[in-house]
C-alpha cells in the first residue's frame, strides 16, 4: 500500500470523556491518499467500476456546551474500484464554519445540546444557531459529490475522483438544502426539500442533470416542522408532515426542543414539477420516519416503504453515563424501535393502507438505485447494536416472497451504511454487492468489504485494508463511473 499523508488540520480538542468520542466514534484528523490497497482476504471483483463515499462527523475543537455526535465537522471517505484495483482517500468538507473555526482555533458555534445563545456567531439553516457542518448525507449528482446537513445547510460540492473541495452548490436556495436529496439516475434529476421556522416553512425543488435549479416551490404546512427524508416515484415527489417536531412554546423561549403532537402523520404527494396547489395530503398512523426506502406507482396507488418508529420519544436510557441518558436514548434504535413498514396511498379514493413488513429493529435501508421510483423487490437494512448508534449486521429482504437473510458481524466489528453496487451488465435486481467500511475495535483497524447479494449469508467476498482506522458515521452512496461521466443511466 502506498500512502500519501496530507498536512494535519488544527485540532484543539482536549476533553474526550464522551461516549461518542471513544471506540468506533473516536475522532480522527489525518487526510490521506492511498493506492495499491492490501487485500486481507478474497479478491477484488473486476465487475464493478465506481466509487463508494461515506461520511463521518469529527469533533475538532472543545465544544461550546454539551457535544452531540451530529455536531461534528463533516469528513468524507472514498474508495474507488476499477479493473480489480482499489484506491482510498479522505477529506474534511471545507465548510465556511470549518474554515472559520480553523482560523479562530476554537469552536464558534454551539451544537444541538448547547443552551440558547451559546453560539458566538450567527448560524445556518433551520435551527439558525448551528454550524453547517455538512456531515449528514452524501450523494453524487451532475458529476459532483454533494454533501449536505440535516438542518438545511448550504450544500457543498467535491470532485468525485480526488475529493477536492469545490465550494458551495450554486443552485442551493437561501433556505438551504436538507439532507436526503434524492437522485433519479434514470433522468439525472435530483429532488430536494428544505424547512425553516418562518413561513412558508417548507420548500421542494428539482435540480436537473446539469446542476441547474429548474423547479422550486413552497409546500403548505401549518407551522415549523422537522422532516428528515423524502421519497419519489416516476411521476411524484412524496413529502411529509409528521407529528414529531419542534415544540412551539419552547421555541418562543429560544429552546429547540421536540415533542410528539397529538395528530396523525401526513404525507404529501405532488407531481415532480407540481406546486403547492397540486399536493394531496394523506393521513396515516402517527410516527416519526427517519428514513424511507423506495416508492413506486401501482395502479391507482403510490406505494412507499420506510422505517416506522414505534417510540419516537424514547426518553432517557437507563445505565447511560451520567449526563448522557437523553442523548443516548434518542440515538439507540432499540429504544425508538424503527420497523420496516409499507404505506399505500390510493390516489382515487384518498385512503391510506399500512402494512408492517418486519418486526425487527431495522433502519438505514438501501436498494438497487437503478430501480429508484420504480417497482422493486430487494431491500437491505442495517442492524443496530443495542445501546449505540452503531451497526453490527445487515438484513436482506425479498419484498415479494417475504423471505429474508441475515448477516451478523463478529463482536467488536461495526459496519457503515451499505449501498448496493450493481455488477457491470447485471441481469437481475440483486446481481451485485453491498459495500461497507468496517471498523474493528479488536484490532484498531478499518477495512472495506464487499458482500455478494446472491450469497448474502456467506459474508464478504473480499476484505480490503484501509490505511488508518476511521470513525463511524451516518450516510453513504455508490456511484457508477458511467453515471459520474454521463449524469444519467438508463433504467433496467
């Protein structure tokens, strides 16, 4: 393995006595380029050609107030596959907040758990007091890596080959861009939404395959909301107005507290180039949905799959380290209890039908993106370690037959969100691999693995050593090199 070490960034972090600054979440600061990666076991497939990008959140300076892991500065890890070879590199996302704190040598913004008025400078996005760390989500669109922040930051662009930072996305509106933009590879369009504390509270937009904003409209909701994700079909975008959102009375005092409100969930369906007058709202059982899977049209119905939280307000975790009970409760999926769930919205009758697809605690789902917005069969969910925001397994679902297959990692090994990688000239929907970065706390190392989705329970077909131990993170994506080059891929 050949490794080029870049100059270290400035870190002034001194206090690591935090459960999410240790173990698999221990911060790292090195940025490297690595070629000729060592294969630990197996053989790198020659039938894939593209990049896997995964983010993480890195605490760089001592926080203002209590640190939350979602406050950390964004870092992207990229592994490139071509002709049976693999290369790796990682970079911080050079946001305006990151650069300002590097210059100041200290934190300038408080985080999610900081008291009102803690930030020393005005913030960004829906919260208005936070740093835009661009650390939540990552996609590839219009030949660029697009990094976004869940509280509606500015959207940052990076080169998909070098991870060179290329600044702000010129198409991003003044109210920002939420995490979980949706890329339709068949059209090259990227759909997105944002939300804020001022009317009209939510917007929906479309960016074309060339990176031009071609559609941007307000979405009528009755007050400030906290959506985290959206879905789409060939013809529709699906937005949401869920009962877990900011407490309006607390907001008046400057506190950004959330609570469940006594009302149903609402899902808004509108044509992909429609406006607020075209949206149709469907009511459903009250819940919070952190992430959706896919959606598609079937006769008079729009079908959508996602993860229904049975307990969106979990309360404090028992036996958590002192002072961290509430934080760890909300980060523990075994307390919020997300379940694989299906909603059917009948466009003719206006009714909603719901179906539970699995009773296990599952989240962070992926599927073959070439079937995005179209009928699909296979879904891949992450399994969370009880008590932690960490993944230690995967489940593959056949959504037609109802079968499922599980893969559990060894103790002390933790996975990353794992997108589906189609084989070159794939013949079937599951003809490909899951790709994931693994953190091994037993050996203090990291690796990249590929899992053959047709032999799912057999484990990785290859294990590739990374040049350093990486930190855990949230989201990831896969992009075929053809899609990076052309901005569009024909559907199967």
